[in-house]
C-alpha cells in the first residue's frame, strides 16, 4: 500500500530520471518533484520542502536555519554519498533522521579516475585540439600500466579503484586516517604518510570528504612535494586542493598534468586554469553514469524508510 506521507525531491538528477520517479511513486502517493530543474538554496529550498515529512536531497545545504523552518520534517535521505552539505549536529539537535548509503557510486567515480589518468598520460587534450585545427602530429605518451598510484582516502571509492588498478599491475600507495590492514595485505597496498605518497606517486588521486581536516589538504607547500612528471586527479570535493598554487605549478611545468571533476567554486571561474593544455576538467560528473544514478536513487528511496539519527562522528 502506498504511503500518504508527503515527500519532496530536490535533486534535479533524480527528478529527470523516469525510472526513479516511477519507483518512488509506487511507494509514495504525495511527491513533489523539482521539475523546474531549479538550483534550490536558502529560502527557495525551504519553500520547496514546506509541508514535507521526508525529503530526498543531493547537493543542497541542510543546516540549522533550514531545519528550524521545517519542524514537520522527520527524514532527510541522501541522493549520493557526500555528506559535507549536511549539518549533522543540527540534524541531531532537531531529531531529524538520515537515510544514507555509502559507496553506491564508487564504480562510476573509479572509472572516471582511470579515464582521467589515461587521458593525461596520453595527452588526449592537446592531441584533440591539434587534430581539430588540422594539425597531424604524433604525441608520445605513457601507459598507466606499472605506474605507482597514490590514493588519498581509501574508503569505498579508494578500495574499488585499488581493485581496478591491480589489473594494470600498478603499485598502490594509500593514505587514510583509518587503517585497513586486511584489505592492504590482500591487495598489496602500502600504507604511507601523506608526504611520502606525494613525493613517490606517479599519479595522485583524492578520495576524501571535505571537512575542516581536509580543507586545503593539498596546500601549495604539499603540492610542491610532487615530482614534475606526476599528475594529480581530484574527483572528490572542491576545496581540498589549493587551485591557485596548482595553476602556477602547471604553468611552470612543475607538474605534468591535473584533472578535476570538482572545484572550490562551481561552476569554476578561473579560465586561465581551465584553458591550460595540461589540465582537464569535467562538470562534477563523477556519479553521473546511468548505473550510478539508478544506484544512488534507489538508495535514496530506501533511505526514506531505513534511516536513523546520525552520529556526530559518522552519518551512517
């Protein structure tokens, strides 16, 4: 039997997917979808969610002001895995429950990292620009196979990426605030300090959440530890890397290349960085494969019923 509990879905990606809409409407009869495709924030977000007991959100900011304005709200279910837009303390204080499932988009993000790595190593960007301008010029690149890859953050995505990289015979270095000795042992991963990882890896890839401990984690000083022939990939969150320092390093050939799916400000406005020939950018598409959208959407639907008051230390 369908539930008559009123639901609001703020996520534009969810709302554009006919299959997810149908699956949600099988369970709930009163659903407000963000059919205008609006980017909802502050007063607009409050107005959209007014009267809803449960909501499905993506990148919208859920904070004390929002929760105070919606005393009827009982459940926030997360579409996607990032929780940096959720004020967990405010949710605890207001007694609002969280539906959250980690790792549902891990393969989508992992494959993007592999694509970025190969594209940078084989100079896809400059080669494509040259051939589109009528220049037929061979460019010698390198293989991902046998490279040393440094994974900063070995959670769901970092572990999935490790398994893929093993097929390329890569040496894996990992840095994480948690220890995963069994996983490291099974997959021949070497746990190292951040500085050693930056100094050693051919490819450095970020997979940590954005919080006060990771904001500007790769400062200019730490970026300078990387070797000129290495590359940096950020498919995690903007704000983890000093983008101005990165731009200077790329301009001065102190870093071979970088690829970002996320930025401190989205959309990014530093056109100098975006137009560098050794920089690749995508518009936050890490979780935007068809498979990941369905997995994230179904997890969010389940989270409307399977949820709990979050912990101050971890949302799950």
